[in-house]
């Protein structure tokens, strides 16, 4: 590249850089100018106008002190923070002139933040000045509303002083205090201390609201004392005297002492109301109402219990009578049944225990009756005991029914056993008839012995059931053995029949193989000897089956399956 072109390029670059720096500088200087304008606008705004108004006002005391505080705030902004902003702005301008743009940016940011803080303080200052200027007018408006409420309270107190009892004196003192505060308001307002006047107004609002609460609560509490508490206590005393005449016993602390205690608390409540100690009055009110409610509950509980007792007494008496009578009958029934049966459930002892338990409940019942007649026991306590007696008698009645069912079950069980005995005898004979129907050459010795054993067991059971006095426990034991052995006999009978029939069927099939197996004749002869002479059907079957299995096991299985299928 020729040298002249390089020089031109360098000149162009320098020009572009210079233009850029000039533009940045101009922009920063423009921002500085905007900051100066904003500062000027803020400091020449509304606060200066309102400060002039305040300076001309006739104020004293707290109002003057408040105005001085606002003036000092303004002077701090002018002489202190304003200079700080000017310094930041100056530094930003100088840095921009020297092309120190980063430095200029920092100073501009600091100036902006300081102006934001000044603006916020100026807004608060402006509002405070406005409040101070309008304080007198605002106070006059609020004091007018308070005065109307005061007049209403005063009129009500004068017109209806009787409903406030001894608290009238304190309420009148409260009105006097409010009047003194009105006078004080006039004094500080005339002097020009509107801030102090504002505090007086706030105090008057609190005093008036408190008086309104007193005017509402005091008559209500006094009416509650006269219209509720004393009437309730009179009702309680009257009810208590009536119950005492009727023989009631009230458990717990004596009612007259409790009434006297509540009356003392009412006196304390009246004193608290007269002194306008409403916190204490509310506590006493809650306590008195709780105590009165407790006494009512105690009286009501006894009256309710008395009705319950009136219902329970005849019902329990009747239950005891019938239960004792039924137990007496059961004793006779036990004597009668024990002549025919040896009892196995200790029924005699159970009935004695039942009788003793009923007598125990009867004694409890009689003690309660005696205590009630002599006014020894509260009805509530009596009702609890009687309910327990009633529940226990219900349990004993069920126990009596269980014993009665056991007694009457002896005869029923005897009849059932005799019916089962007949069925057992028939079952034994059926086993013998089954063998006879099969036309067997004889009966196996082992089976015959077992048959007679079972037959004798059934006979023994019959003999036990034929005794004049049955030993039921022994009979049940024998019956259990009979049941099991009869089942075994039926199984053995079936087994003998199956052995005999299978022996004949397999022997016929085996006979077909005699031409090819000469030894078959000998095996058949051996099996038939066991069958016809020894009546050993089990051994005979084993000999025939073994030989046929040796020749063709499938044939054996086919014959046996067909037999059981057609059985």
C-alpha cells in the first residue's frame, strides 16, 4: 500500500475517534445541565412558599418548636446537601471536559442519588408544612364533633342517672375532666400552640370513647345484677328449701354458703362498677355467672336423679322378686332332675352362687331405700348405684337362664342319645346284612371279632341309658367311642366286600391265561382255598392280584377301575 493511503487512513481513524469523543462529551455535559435544572426546580418549589406562610403565622409552644424543626430541615437541605449535590455536579462536568467519562459517570450517579434523597425529604417537608398550616382548622373540626358527643353523653347521664347507680359520681367526674380538657384546648389554641391543641383533641377523643363505653356497659351490668343475678339467687334459695323439705340431699358445698359467697361477689361487682373498674367488673361477671350455673346444674342433677330413682326402685324390686322366685323354682327342678341324672355342670353350686348374688344386690337395694328414707344419700348417688344394681340383676338373670337351659337340656339330650342309640343299633345290623347279601362263604375271624366288639359297645351304651339315674358324662364318653368304632366297622365291612368281589373278578380274568401259563391253575386253587375255606379275602385277593400283575398289570388296573366305577 502506498504511503499516502496509509496517511489518509490514519487521518480518517483519528477523525472518527475525535467525533466519538466529542459526542460522548456533549452527552455527559447535557446530563450535567439536566441535573442543575432539576436541583433548581426542587429548591424553588412549594416548600419555599409554605415556609413563608409558616414564618408569618402566630404560633407558640410545641407548634413553634415543630416549625423550627421544619426550618432546620430546610436549612440542612440548602446549606448542606445542596452544596454536596453541586460538588458532585461540578466534578462530573470537569471529568467530562477532560474526557474522563467513567469518572464523570460515577459523579453523575452520586448527584442523582443525592437529588432523589432531597426530593423525598422535600415531599415530607411539604406535607408537614401543610399539616402545620391547616392544624388549627383541622383541630376546630374535630373538637366540634367531640363536643356534640359530649353533649349527648351529658344529656343521657342527666336524664337517666338512676340507671347508672353509684357510678354516677365517677361518670360526672369523667365529664368534668372532659370539660377541663375543652378549656385547655381553648387556652392552647388562643396561645397559638396548635400542636399541643392536637394532642388535647386526641386525648378528648379517647376520653369520649371511654365515656361512651361506660354509658353502654354500666347500665347493662347493673340491670344484670338486679334483673338476673338476685332473681336467680332467690330462685336457687327457694328451690333449695323446697328440696330440703322433700328430703333431698345435695352433695358438695352447702348451697346457702355458696349463695352467700356469690352475694359477696355481687357486692364486689357493684363496687367495681361504681369505680368504673370495668376489667375487674367483667372478671367478676364471668365468675358469678359460672357459679350460678354450677349451682343450677347441681340442683337440676338431683331433681332429674329423683325421677330416675322413682322409676328404678319399683323396677328393681320387681326384678329381685321374680328372680328370687325363679331361683327357688330352679332348686326344686334341680332336685327333681338330679334324681334321674348325675349333673355334670355343677348346677347346684351355680344356683347357690346365683342366690347369694341376688341377695347381695337386694341388700344394696334395701340400703339405698333406707338411706333415701332417712335423707342420707343424694338422689344422684342413689341413681348411680341403682343403675349398677339393675345392670347386675340383668346379668344374673341371664346366668339363671343359662343354668335353667342346662337343666332342661338333660332330658332333651337323653332323648337325642336314645334316638342315636337306635340308629347305631341299626347301623351295626346293617353291616351284618350287607355281608349276608353278598353270599360270602363266611366271615373273616378278625372282622367277626371287631363286629362283636362294636355290637357290645352299643349294647353298653344302651345299658347306661337304661339306668334309673343316668351318668351323662360317662354316657358321652361311651358314645364318643361308639361313634368312632361304628365308623371303623362300616369301613371294614365295605373293605371285606370289596376284597371278596375283586378276588372273584380278578380270578376270572386270571383263568383266561391258564393255557399259556400253566401255573395259573395252581395259583387260582391256592386263592380259592383261602377264599372258600379260610374266609381270608384279603390274602386271597393278594395272591390272585400278584399273579395277574406279573402277567399283565394293566389288566389288573382295568378290572379294579371298572369295579369301583360300577359299585
